[in-house]
C-alpha cells in the first residue's frame, strides 16, 4: 500500500489538537464532495453521480403496510450536493457525529412489488421514479483505532454506524401497477403521494440500514488508505 504523507487534493489535513477541529473536518468534507461526482481513482471509488446501487429488498409486514418489494438498477442523483451542517468529533471515544442537508434527490429504479398499503392491495413491476426534497441526515460513526500489520501505522475504521433522516417532501410514481391498468395505477399513485409520509415511515428503517452500509464502506476505504497521522497531524 502506498503511504501518503502529503494531503491528497480532495482532503484537508487537520491537526488533532486544533480547538476548531470540528470546523476543519467540516471543511475537509466540503473539499471532498465535488471530487465524488466523477469518482476517485486512487481510492477505487466510482462516480457518485448518479450513485448506483445494484439491489435493495424491502419486506415490511407490520403496521398499515404489508409489502414484499425488490428494487434493482437503482440510480440516485443529487447526493453529492449534500452540505455538511455540523461535525462533532470525540477522538478519545472514537465517535463522530455529522449532520447533512441535501436539497434534492432524484431516484430511478426497476421495481417489483406486491402487498397491501393501508388495506389497499398493490402489485406491479416496471420503472419507479422518486423525487425527495429538503432532506436532513444525521450520521453517527463508532470507530476503532488499530495498527496496520502491513505498514505498522495506526488507522481508524468504522465498526458501527447509525443513520437517521427526515425529509420535507416526496413524490413517487410507479408505472405498470396492476398489470398496466391505467385507472387503478393512477389511483394508487395518487394515494401514494397523498400518504407519502406514512409510506416513507414504514420503509425508513431499511433505507437507513442501506445508507449506513454504503457510508461505512466508503469511509473505511478512505481510512484504510490514509494512516491516522496523515489525516490528523499532531
């Protein structure tokens, strides 16, 4: 593994004893974000615009929603427009808490679902479209410090992650519901959009879990490449 003693162009090096360490890390995130649009070859990170996820499966069988659904070839646009609002780091406890604001996300996906929403039957497969605006995201990272066996230097890695989000508004459109029946499909899409908060609330835990797995993997790629002393100078 190549040892980076000089800051990469997409990272701002901070000092661990800096009284404004939280603000420095926030600036580093702001510096990194534009580079994610086209990907970062040295970290083997693909382009994030769009962010592509191969598959997400949601099986919700409690409350007013009973759905078995699978989403494939998911493309999400707008993630790199995320703005860090606050960053809080506790190096002694290996904790980091971040708050982001995302103005808008747009999603295109293939879907296949069957079930009931508030006692109404729903089924279909085809293309799904979603627009989500005014999104607040809170991410809490529990990390650990370890010594690399290869280079003998200290790194950090994320062991656990907690994600919570709230959004201001959502619009959803699923084509080919009920085998293409235009009347039933139109009525269900109208119902989904009138009740989007209830729908999002039910599938939110799975979405947060999926987002958490992605962020954990992404963060650990950076931590694996850069030793602690390259990111946080004395």
